[in-house]
C-alpha cells in the first residue's frame, strides 16, 4: 500500500496552481526571466514532492518488510534508484 497523505495532495495542488500560473504568464507575454524563475520554483517543489513520496513510502515498506523478516537492503537500494532517476 502506498502512502499519499493529505500533505502530499496539498503539495500537488499547489504545484498544479503554479503550472497554471506559468501558463497565464506566458499568455500575458511576461518577461522570460520571470517565467523561468517560476518554472524553477515548480521544479524545486516537484523535487521535494518526489523526496517526500519516496521517504514516506520507504518508511512504510521497511516496516512491512521487517515485520515479515525480509531483507530491507533491497528496498533502500530501490529508493535510492528512484531518487537518482528523478534528477
């Protein structure tokens, strides 16, 4: 089971709003410097959301794997790979 709590959903709604804001800026032909700054903020927020998802779900998966007596090392390696691929 994956963990997508209200905080994460709130973050994603904020990201959605930021993207809409950038589209509006483009429609209004705002300066490229301002548009790029906003896209950079979106990228930063998306990176934080990715890290949050990986951390929360890794925590849950580790608990479940430990309870089952399994190897948690594989889970950590998978989480690291997810973070690497997201960059």
